[in-house]
């Protein structure tokens, strides 16, 4: 199976038919040697708005890594002529920094790796406009309209294909506490997405059931890895039978190493937190004095071309239905997602305390 080889070109062409209040941007993409032209309007200005080229620098605090999203951010800067300054760090420390800075923060945008980071600072965010909110499904945005998801990131069980098939795997992630999985599980216990999943467990299952699951996993002596990437590599190498990770890490390995890579993803058959679809998300700071440009940046991320970037480049689920999903991923509506409110995934401290109590964290 040939995986996507992506060459992305973003060419800004101002349409001859545009008015002074609107720039039509023609975006050209080459994906698998097929040229796709998508017409978008990522840069607009209403009667009372200033053109973005006249605005102050847009300051983004990004919990998403530079290697993943910097090309897209640079596309936005080139298309608009706007200077963009980005502070890259982990989502948790950035949220702590924003809470410390409060109304004095220089940030206009918080681009978070997961909804828990956004929820932690929701009192610092403004309510987003309807035209932004309507670009994503209701489940992928804050119930109070303070942030929106930019791409979907499913939790999965990665498994070694030399040892297992999907039929060998239990319906629910809860069943990995059984003794037959002792010494065969891998996980990155410091990973923020794992923490978000466990926070969702606490919401869906309650504290006692979640504690019992964590105690069972710890009793099964899981192998510990620093991040998702080495966990997936360990599954393919046969160091572990299964690992708890985000879905897209596997696809990066297959893109580099080919179909013979000996691991695949399993989305749990039960609608439990093992297959929760988290989102990376974005919100605008109340303290921002550049809210118009910040809103245009969000619209750019949610445009068909921005969403196509996430689908093709990062192997994530696009949230705007105008974008074409990556053909190597299941359809979002085929995943048996649990009924977890992403806007409530804010008690990371409680989750980290619980992980320490059961011995999963020092």
C-alpha cells in the first residue's frame, strides 16, 4: 500500500474579482502527484477592520511542536504579510505561563496539544465568533465557545502484528488489567495525551473504576517509555505486545519504513476511553490587542487547505467537512467514541495525583 507522499505548495493569488475588503486566496496542493486547487478566503476584513499587513505581530504560544505546525504557520504569514512570533513549548508549561502572566501576557493565541490545556486557562479566553465555531462539529469545541478543535487525535492500542491480530485484542481497554497481559504492555506515563485520556476515564467511569484500572495496569508491570514514538517502535520490535498511544505515530513510521513495519493501530470495539478522539485546539486570549488577526489565523487553520495539511502531513483527522480525510485512517464516525465532554478535561492535576498514588508516576 502506497502511503501519501506530500509536497505542499501554497501560492497566494489575489483574484481579479476581489474587492478591497476581501482577498481570494487560491491554494495549490500536490498530493500523490494530483494537483488540487482549493479556493479559500482566509484573509478578510469587514468595514471596521484593518488589513492584516498593518497589524501588530501576531504572538502565538504553541503547545504543538515546531516540526509539525511551523510550515502551516509560515504559510499564514506569507499569505497575509503579517509578522508571526511563536513561542514553542509543552502545552502544560505554556498554560502555567499564561496563568502566571494573566492580563499582561503578550500572547494573542494559545495553540494547545490537547483540550485540557485550553480548559486550564479558559477564564483567560474570549468567546469565539459563530463563523469560527461553525467550522467544526459541536463535539470538537468548547461548550462555552472559548476554543475550537483544529484536528482530531484518536487514542488507540498499537499492537505487534507478528504476535497479534485485532481478533486477539479485547473489546475494551479495561481488559488489559487481566493477568495474561502482564509484562506485555508499554506506555508513556508522563505523556499529556495519556493524561487527557485518563482524565476522560475519570469523567466517564468515575474515580474508583479509573483507580482500579490504573492499579491493574501497574500490577501488570508495563514497560515505560518517554513518549509515544518509542512506544510504537517498541511494539514493532516485539519489545511489547501492545502500547497505549495516539493514532498518528504509527503512520509516520509506515511512511518512512513501509508496509512491512510490524505494528498496526486498534481502535477499541467498546465505546470506552481507549478510543477517545481528543483534539488539538486553539483560543484567543482576552488580553490580546490583535484579536482580528488572531481570528483570521483560526479561520486559516480551519479552512479546507489548513485542514488538508493536518490530514496529509500529520496524519490527523480533519474537522472541517470540506477537507478530504486521509484515506489510510478510518472515518471518524466509524470509531466507537465514548461520550466524553472534551470541555471538561481540565483536572490534569487530579489525574497526575492519581497516577502518583497508584505508582505510575514518581
